[in-house]
């Protein structure tokens, strides 16, 4: 008598594996994956968006809206668009300013204030570019890359206080004319 299982078995006597359907999932081409990655790698904050607080990220960021607080993109590029208004402490790899920034800016690579861009605050970065027509009010500390890891408050605390040393030389100078005149 004929059994269905026997007809399907291979001649070696081992049972045949059930046929598996071929996968029909289409894999995206490498170019499609790259374009999806690039689209995800740059984030935009629109003109109508207002953020108050701490903003952290691991992507390049363009801000056209308003941010108040702290922005940390340590290994990425921050672009403040022409409509962007920032009142924050900024920490990024590179900062491009087309709008307005009020607060200190720390960049591990470069700060670029473009035409019509404005920064009111201190800049700490090994490279700084300020275009003609840009506004800047503050100080610039162009640290080397090795020193960029130091926090902005550390250099101020490490510097000796010259005010404590100034009174002694002034007293000596005041005494010196008296000796000359005597």
C-alpha cells in the first residue's frame, strides 16, 4: 500500500524537510539605507518650537526656534538658523551661528559666526571665525584640543588672583618716592 510519507522521503531513508517558503521581504539597497541614515542624522527644530530646559543629542541639530537652558551635542554640529534665538549654555563639536545666541559657547572644533549672526557670551574653541557683519560681545579662549576637555570654570579657578598681589607692589611704589625725596 502506498503511503504519502514514503513518497516524499528521499531514497536515503531520512525524512524530507518540509519546503520552506522563499523570503519575500525586500531588502533596501545600500543607497536607500544611506539616505535613510542621512535623513535621521540631521534633526531640525522649527520656527514655532520653544524648548525650555536641557537639550541633549547624538545627532547634528539645526535650530530655527527658541531654546532656553542648556544644549549638549558634544560630538555633533549645532547650527542656529537665521530665525533661531538661543538663551543657553552650548556644548558641541562645532557651532554655526546664523541667528542669535545669548550664553557661553564651548566647541571642541570650531565656532563660526556667520553674517548677521550674533553671540553675546564667551566662546571657548580652538578655532573661531567671525564674518563681517556678525555681532559678537564677550571673550574668546582658543584652547588647544588637549585642553578642550577641561570644563569652562576650571581655568578661572586655577588662575592666581592678581588682586591679592597688587596691594603689596603699590605700597612699595609709594614708599619708593619718599625715599628718593628724603
